[in-house]
C-alpha cells in the first residue's frame, strides 16, 4: 500500500493540503515561541479593553462577528471542504451550529456570570453575600481539524463572551479556516481581541508556555497529556476535550429503523472523524437481526468519494490507524458484514461494519476515527451498559429505547448522552459539553462553558454589626458561650427524617 505523501515543509512556512487530492490549499507561517509570546502580549493589552466592556457591549461585538461570518457562510464552508475534506452541506451544518453557540454565549454571559446574591446563612445573617465570575485574562485555544469551526468556537466564543482575549492556534491541517474566522472578527470588531498563531505542534506547545491564563485544548488524549505537562510548569489551568469511543445502545423496544439510521450517520458522517462519533453499537438480542439487516442495507449504498456524502480521511497517518483496527478485529475472529480491510483506501475509507469482534480488541477499545463501527448482540441492557462503560473513554453516548431511554442514559459513564437521536446534545448551546476519563475534563458550551473561562469572585459585605463579634480578640467568654448555644441550636439536634 502506498503511503500518502509527507506534508511538504519550506523554511518557516507550512502548507495546508486538500485531503481529497493532496493539492496545496494555502501557505501559512510556522510561528516561533517569540512570535507566540508577542501575540499573547498584544492579547493582554486587548484583554484590558475587552474585559472592561459591559456584557451588553461584548454581546453587540460578538453578534456583529457572528453576522459577518453568517453572511459569508458559503465561502467558509468551501474553505472547510478544501482543507478538511467534508462535503459542503456538512460544512454548512457545522458552521451554522457554531453560530448558534456564538449567539448563545454572547446572549447569556451576563445572566450566568454577572454578580448575584447568595444566602449568607444564619450565622452570618448580618452579611450580604454575592458572587460574580470574572474573566481570566488571555485564553489560549488549541483546535483540532475535524470540526475546524464548531469545535474551536466552542471555546473561543465562550471565552470571549466571558470577557477574555483569545489567542487561537488552529490545527496545522486547517489553518486557513482558523485565519478566516480571526480575520472576520477583526473586520467586525476592529480590534485584535481574537488573535491567530499558526504552525505545527511546537507552536501549540509554545502557546502553553507563553503566559496565558488558561489553555483550552481539543485533540488526542496523548497530546492532551503533553499540553497538561507544559501547562503544569506555570500552573496554567487547562480544559481538555479529548477523544471518545462512544456507543449506541439499542433496546428491545427501540424504533429499529431510526436507531440504524442514526448509528450509521453517527459512525460515518464526517468520515467518522468525530470525537462524539459512533464507534460501537450494542443491540438487544430481540432486535439484533432486524437492526443488522437494516443498517447493512443502508450502509451498502453509501460511498466515500470526492463528490459523495463521505469525504476523505483528513490526516494521512489516520488511514494506517483505521487499517490496523480493522485488521486486528478480523485477526481476532471478527467479520466485516460491510466493507472490510479492502475498504481502507489511500485517501478514502468506505463504510465498514464489523461483528463478532472481541471486546478487548483495538476496534472496541481505541478511538478509530474512521467510518467504521462494531456491532455486538447483548442479552440485557445491563450488559450493554457494562460494555459501554468498559473503556477508558467517557465522552458521549446514544440510547434508543421507547420506555427506558433516560434510565439507561443515566447509568452510562459519559459527559453527554442522546436519547432517541444522535449527538443532539452538541447542538443545544445550553448543555455543557465534555467528558470523563481519557476523554478529558472541564466543560465547553452552556453556563459551565462560560464559567470555565472565569474565576469566581466572592464578596461578603457587612450590612449591620453582628450580635456577637466572632472575628475579634475582644470576643468575651460570655460571647463564646452564646456562640456554643447558637451552634448547638443550628447543628446539634438530630433532624427528623
Ligand atoms: P493532536 O492531539 O496531535 O492535535 C490537536 C491539536 O494540538 C492540533 O492543533 C495540534 O497542532 C496541537 N498540538 C500537537 N502537538 C502539540 C503539543 N505538543 N503541544 C500543544 N499542542 C500540540 O491530534 P491530531 O490532529 O494529530 O489527531 C490524532 C488523533 O487525535 C486522531 O486520530 C483522533 O483519534 C484524535 N483527535 C480527536 C479529536 C477530538 O475531537 N476529540 C480531534 C482531533 C483528533 P498540529 O495540528 O499543528 O500538530
């Protein structure tokens, strides 16, 4: 099998390539550690201005950015297709969902982060207690290539809405898309509150060490660990959105046609290069045969090609990973009912469905990131949940069941679940997005995603002098006695159940 050509390098620039053809799409600078530091220094100046604006003023600027991007969405979608390989329709869907998030973050930051009163409790009743969430300053965002608009904006828009300046390092595979969004911000807002740095892994590593106040990383678990290690040197906090091994669980009472349709789309859309993509399916034995025949028929007519519904594999090195997972499954007793080892081409991988795959094989345990899935028969939903939870990952999951969808979803160890739909949670801006275990930690999207880029600022303001002054060396023995009585009254009596 011929290997895809190595990424061409020339001095201090690098090229982004069309993964369908290998043609050069654009040339971008490989920025040095000094250049990254200069960008962070500029961002810090901008943070002083941006962080001083009201939530309403930032909302106006962010909505202007969103409108300017939306008005040129076809141009952005075409660039996404060129650099990443996804069909234009999918690119439009991705970018459209991202605009929802920009809008939500801009519109809700004030309510979520603004100062609000909290109860001071009985012992501190003389105080007025309140909390607000303040911007950290400058946030570094290291983005992936698979969703080059939706995923980075899940950090960028929320960090900006919270009042931070952002330095964004897009993946080396999609720098043009990153540059386009940053330029759109400059055009709409007129100030470099959002800045771009481009380059390879070393540029991302330099961003971790450039004195930013937080790093938001999306990518592989292995690189996430490197990012954490670099950030640990300066106690820089991180949010890590890493990979997944998401399952679809199909119960005996499920709408089998809908479940098969969703599982196939979840596994093969974006050529399977989705962190919350479907990689495994566990089907109740009562509907297994019906499910398998339905999904097989649907998959058999699906093609990955230049004009098809499935694009190329973006990273040439990923083709080898996909091939190794399929081969490992076949070597250990698995069968391909659709596709197989010959479906793994040089740039395109055809849909592949594997059955009878041992649970400890690569295709069940490791992130494949291709248009493949394993399907296994289970006797009970307990077994499906146990197998779903038996990987190091815990990002997303899908459940198809008419009666027990919520109960099953509650028992899956993952940051998100979709019931009777697939990856629906990602399109709901008010829901937090993120995982557990090797899928990372911290959250983007929703109120949690806004708070992720802030620190809590608590203030207790005395409203009137207390009956007993607790925080004084003048406290008397009599006051100590009174205090003991109050504590006894508040906490010393057993509560009736
Ligand atoms: P990486 O995790 O290597 O890269 C993700 C981002 O981190 C890119 O912007 C990359 O820059 C940057 N980076 C690389 N090395 C460093 C470093 N030492 N310090 C800081 N930043 C760094 O993922 P890949 O793109 O190589 O993909 C590998 C695998 O990761 C995929 O096959 C898939 O399994 C998984 N993945 C998961 C994603 C998800 O959404 N959860 C997204 C992307 C990948 P550059 O691109 O310039 O190297």
